[in-house]
C-alpha cells in the first residue's frame, strides 16, 4: 500500500495537491518548494506551485516563518504587476496544513544560465540588464524592495527573451511587519557592506532588523552585472565567512574590464559604482541607473560592443603566437665577458674539488668576503641578478656616479649573491629587474611599425586601476599594470583613445636615471577598442625607458604622474 505524502519534500510526479497534479520538482527557495503542476481537467497547460515548508500556525522564535513568507509572496503577486498571475491560494492537508499558491509557469532559464549558454555581446547584455532594472524600477516606484535580486531569481523567458523576476519571499514595503530578525536571508557574498556594519553593531540581538531599501537592491544589481561581465564573483563565496566579511567591507573588486578586456569601460564603471562601499556613492535610485544605462546604449553600435563577452582563453592561436614569440630565446642579447667566468664555474660546483683546491677556494672566498664586507656600508643595498636568461648592462660611468654604478654593476651583484649563498648571509631581498638592451620580439616590431605604422609618441594613463584624476600623481607598486591610451592632437592615431595596454612596472631599488632613483614601465600588448590585439614594445619616458620617482616616494610606494608619454621602441632600453 502506497503512503500518501505528508510533507512537501515527499511530493513526487503524479501526486495530487488539491486539484493540482505534480509534474516535476523545480527547486526550493523562499521557505518553500517549487513544482511544475497541471490541473486534471486541463492537462498539458503547466503552472508553477510554491508550497510552504512548514504548516500554518504558530512557529518557534528560532524557526523561519515559512508560512508567512509564502503568504506574503502570494499577496505581493496579487497586489503588484510582477508579471506572474496567481491562479490559486489554498492549504494542502487541511486548513492548518501547508499553504501553497499557483502562478503562471515561465518556460526559460535563469539569468546566470542564460549568460553561460548565450555568451552574450555587451550590447545584448545591456539590453537584458536594462529590462531587469526596469522591472525593479516598477517595484521601487510603488515602494516595494525585492531584497533578494540575484541570477537564480531572474528567469529569461524562452518565448521572447524577456526577463521575469521571481521569489518575492523576502520582498518588503515600508511599514510591513518583518518576518526575519537581523538581515534578509540571502547568500552571504551578496550582502552589502552596510548590512555587515549593522550585524557588527549587534542591534539584531535586540530584535532589530536591517532595511536595505533602494541602496540594497542597487547593490544587488551591481553584483549581478559584475558577474555577467567578468564571469567571476565580486567576492568569492568560497572564502571562510570571516575573510568574506572582511573582503566585502574593505576590498575593492578588480574592475570587470581589467578581468575581461572585452568588457566596455562604460559598463565596467556602472557595475563598480553600483557596488560602491557607501550607499551614497551608488546611484541615487533606479531612475538614475536607467539614465546611465541609456547613455551607455549610445555606444552599443560600436564594433567592440558586438563581440561576445566570452573571455579569450590562453589556447587561442593569436595569444599563443604572441606569447611564444615574446618568450622566444631568439633575441639579440650582448653577453659581457664578465659573465663567462660565472658560467665556467658551474661544473666546478657540480663536482667536489680535491682537498688542496678546496682550501684555495675557501681562502679565496673568505678574502673576497672581507673586501665586500668592508665595502658594504657604501653599497647600502645590493640588487640581485636579473631573471634567468637575461643580463643587465651597466650604464656609462662618470666620476660622481661611481658608487651608484658599483651598486648596479653585474659582477658585484653576482659576487655578492655567490658569497651570501656560500656563507649563509641574510642578504637583502629586492625585486628582480628586467633585461636591458634586448631586441623586441619580431611580432611586436612588425605589428608596431608595419601594421600599425607607429611614428609618433603616445599619451596614456599609466594604470587604470590607480584612483584619482589623471592630472594628479598616484602611488604605485611593482607588478602588472593596465594602461589606457589618451587621445591628443599630437599623438599617433594608430592606437586610438581607449586602447588598453597590458604590461608591468618595476620600481626598484637599483633603477636610476641621471643618478636619481627611477622606475621602468613596459607594455607588451595593445587591445584596441574594436577588439584587435597586437603585441607591442612600449615604454614610459624617453629613449632611456626610465621615469624619475616623484618626491614623497617610499619603498613599496612610488609616486608617479598618473598620465605619461609612451614611446614605441625596437629594443627594450
């Protein structure tokens, strides 16, 4: 004998809930379970049923008021134009049983699934996202906040491609009786910073509830757009809770257009403004957001907006060829004679020498160590040898710069490194410097001087992630940088304004220009606004490829102008 189901989790295909026949389990959310159903007298026409997880009546204080949430959601669908008509509202298993309501069935997929499957262009994503914002705007105009906007709660209808908002279980109007203590139940990585501040204050312990309001829905829309553009979360949900909370409160996510160069800067900026730390730094309301999206839509006919946002993978042919040539060993590197003894010494280190020879080597190392220790105060800090396979060529000496040149000379660096390794000294650790006087990859020179035909200097923002106005100075550290071309009347039009430049910055120590501390910045890839990608060799500054540090620079915090002149070169200077 088959037992009749007594709980929503026991319902399977073929079971009856009142006049409704269960066809398929769809999922859970909002304190209930979702099913695809049909009426026995109208087979073939599907509907969606939501059943509360707990029966009607009193609930313990520590329990979620699932019945109340489902009841409120049904009321919202009936009172507001949500796009879903309510066809039934009743209790299953008697008046004190499980509340359920039935709405139209939407054939489609979630917003997240749609992004994964469609891999939309920026123009198409803008259209769909704007429709989502319009739906939220309709709710806000009637002072209703969704409070759980995320990809899983937006369906893209198969019939016409239009979005539909679902799961209004925690939606709220001013003055509504709260059903939850503390914050609305949602995924922790989607909580806005002000919500975390509320939790930290502990007001929820006294029964207080957080009201995210308009700013909360705008933040949720920002995380939705951020994920769609970059294909990553603004804040990683896999982080331990304490680390996740700290990241949301203090860390600014990497701009989507930096993660994915195919993302238009306009959309990237909109997403970052929506997830600003302070509510007042976001858009004032959904109307202001719609205006920003309207302005962005003026650009969507540009070629770069018509390209799929799917990120180019490393195995794509063009990037492979560029990387392969950039990493090729076929470069013209002048090898100073001073490097030959070091190479010749390698076999000796590999095979133990005779005892007498060992004594000579030991005494020789001790003598050299004594000399270097005597020079150490003057040298101050030594720079380690460059990266494997690269050689640094010292600049010409003048009498006043002899000490600075000694600090930069290759033999001293190599000898110091050898002695530190031999006797176990704790030598200073500083960043590796790039190779100098190295010919640029042939692919880069062909791209710059044959395809693009660069003949004039360029102007660029050094790193688009640097805050502040381009006319101001910024504080920089060693590492990757993403520059952006700024169009001027005197710059080369072959790389138009908006072109992104990918490269690296070295801040030293050990980098000098006119005996003063300097930095080296090199860009190796240019991505034009129309989507074309070229390997390049571009440097900040003049022929020396060096830029002087500005006053106020400190170790690990170098002050530089945010905007600088960029030159194309045949060889890395």
